[in-house]
């Protein structure tokens, strides 16, 4: 268990499909480490994920790529 003090700063909270809620917080540690805490709640259950900046950037790019592809109707495949 980490005994280092952390400071939480709320960033955003928004609903997600099927009754879930997503909560984003910045986590600052005494050492200077910065993390993004993602909490997904569904009723009394929750999942918490802390991401460093590199992982958050990678995840954000994958989410953006998927969302852009998913909103566009699939194009027919063409084979030469």
C-alpha cells in the first residue's frame, strides 16, 4: 500500500450506457508524480484505474480512433 499523500482534483463526471457513470480525477502525489484516475461506477460496484501520462495518451488515441471509425458507416471492402 502506498503511504504517500495524494491530492485529488475532480476533472469530469458523466453518464455512460447501461447505467454506468465515469468519473475522472487528476491525482498529484507528494513526489510530483501525476496520474489520471478513472472510476467507472455501476450501482455499488466500481472499477478504478490509475494511468500515467504516457498510458493516458495511448488510450486516448485508441479511443479517438475507434470513435471516429465507429461513427462512420463501414465501407465495402474492395479486393484487387
